[in-house]
């Protein structure tokens, strides 16, 4: 078989796990122009672009149709020096601090907790996810923030929230992160010892769940494949306990966070690199299984799932973080993002959340100018997944030649998934209305691939959504949208040709499940 011929057989009736829409979540950090100049733009001279609270109307109207379920905030590395009380209360009384995580630029704190809640709840119909400061912060500060957001009684911080917001309604923040990348040497107040972090995380988790048992806590892992990951997982995934006072606490950790970014100037290495995330997810799942066995987690007790709460294509040398990290994405990068999303769907029984980093301007598919927005190449695959890939993952069998070249990271070539780097990268799903969706990345830079498509009856009319361009290097950042979504129809007869360097979504109706 040559790279030009292949087969894909989809089994719409072989429904597996439900796909959690949280895998399409976003991330907003006080970094570069993500917040100020991105979702919040008080200095923009065109007031028609802004809501009364200086939020960008065009950003809202572009993002909202995607129905993004969760946004993570305020970081990221920024979290390690962020003190939430700087960003609440009268704007005239909020202090300006230095953003030590990203170049020491002034942070005005004009956008804080309540502004973020308004953006999520009132405009994006999304759940907020707040990351706690485990660098320079304290447990008392963390508990105060949770009380401020969630308490309903007459406690000090509940009353302070009412004073600041002018209404009684709590924010009801469900998701809270126990620090961000605390293991990293770039991190302010880095925690080098996983045992020390795990002990602190456990104490914080106990106190937090006494304050609000309904919240979900996210443990700070690494990339899912380090000794750090196993040590903190093994030390914190424990059986539920009942204290001498009769207080029962269920499992303290609900998610294990892992992060990953990929990039390469070589097209094939770039597009296949996200398969390293598939390896990381499988490895992290095995570590969770091992920890549960080691700690004798009883049958029926909920187990943590994975929060892949930072992911994207990012080359920090090409888009420097302290300079705003404004990547200029190519078609090749868009196809890499499509493979990332294929991975999350294929592993959706193990991933409970994934956050594209970030949502606006900073390594983002969506960029703002003074007068409007630019949809980068990667926007269109993200949009298609958000719109159409839902319901249940279904079986799909791909028969295709494999890429045999070098990989980034280098170890990927010899990993289990590295031996299965087919030129066609595929996932499939069926939603509750009977729509089957097959997502196909043709990673080959120069070859169309003629493909027999099985599992769909001959004569079926298929909606086709294609993302492609004249070359893998083309971008949308030079004043022209050279990459977009091409919509067409295909009546199933024989084979389908997946063009070189393309992402294709096939969408068709299937009969009721037998």
C-alpha cells in the first residue's frame, strides 16, 4: 500500500464513552494582551466595540457560538503572585502591582474576580475555573477567596461580595486548581519536592472541602510522565475518611492536571507531535490506576480524572512569553491543533477537561486589533469540533501507511503511539440526534490520499467541512483570510479523496442504534 490509498471504516452503532464537552474549555491569563486588549479593552477609542463594562463585543460574539464550557483564570504562571483581593472592590482603590511572571509589566487589577465572573456567566454562558496561589499565597487567603465566591450566609467575605456586586447571588465557582506548575524552575516560589507539595495540597484540600464540599479540586501534575506526577498522585489519592467528630470527607482530589505544548518548524514533525499528548494521557491514567491500587481505594469510590488544562501549539522561542506570546499560526499549526483535538476525543474516557491556552491574543486562534478580530488558521478546526463533535465516541478503524521520519519530541517515534503515526489521523463520534462525525487530518504535505470509507451507506449525502490552504506555511495574519472552512456535499459512491495537508470533517445521518 502506498501513502496515496487507505481505508476508514466507522462503526456508528459501536458507541463507547460519552464525550465530555469540557474538553473544549478555554484559558484566560493576565499575560500579554489576553485580558487587557483582548477580552477587556477600556483604552479602545471605539466605544461601539465595548460593553458598558469595557468587554470586547466582537470577542464575545465570536467566541459565544462555540459554547465553550469552562474558562480557567487568572493563570498560569501569573497565579503564583496573584492576590485576589487586589482585584475586587472599587476600581479607584485597586493597587497596581508588577506582573513578575511575565516581564514585570504593571498589572492594574482593573479586571478581577467579579469582572471575570460577569464575562463567564453573563456573556459566555461558561463555568469559571479559578487557580489558587500556592506560590506566594496562603491557605487562609485561598479559603477567603472561596468564601467570597461561594458562601451564602452572613460571613465576612460573603457580605463583602454582596457589597462589591450589589446582589445576593453567589458566584458558585465549582473548579479550583491547587497551584499551577509549582514544580517548574520558571515558577515564583517553586516547590522542588513533590512530597512537600503533596502534603501542602492535602492540607489545603481538607480545609477547602470542609468549607465547601461541592467544589472540584485539581491537583498540580507535570506533563503526566514524570516522577513528580506519580509521587503527588500516590500521596493524595486516598480513601474517604470520617473524623472523630463524625465529619466524613470524600475523595479530596477530583482531577489531576497535566500540561503540554508542541511545535516544530518541520511540517510532519509539527503535525504528529500532539500524539505525545496521547501517550501522556495513557501514562497518567496508568499512574492513577497504580495509586488507587497502592492506596486500596475501595470499589465505587470516585477516581480522579485528567484535566489537560493547558495545551496548544507554542514555540516559546518564536513567541516569547514575556513579550506577549502572540503566535502567528500556519496551516501546519492548524492541522496540529486538529490532531490535539482528535487525541482528546479518542481519549475522552480519561480526560474530564482540557483548556486551550489561551483564548484571546496569547498563543490563541483569535486575535484582536483596534477595530476587529482576526481568526487564525487554528480557529477553524477548533470551531468545527466545538460545533459538531459531541455525544459518544464511536469505533473507527483506519488502514493507512505510517509516517516513518523523525519526531518531536524525539522519543515519540519509539513510543507505542509513535509506531502508529498514520498519515490519516482520525476520530469519530455520534450525537444524540443521530449525526455521525468523522474527523480526518491528512498530515502528508504533498500527497492526496484516496480512501475507501466504510460504515456509511452508498447514496448517503454527507456534509463536508474542509480546512486547507495553498501550502502548509500559509497564515491569516497578513490582512487576508487565506485559510477558512470550505463547505460542500459528497454523495457516497466509492472513495473519498482527502487532499494533502488538510483537515476534513464528514458529517452524516445514521439510523437509530439497534
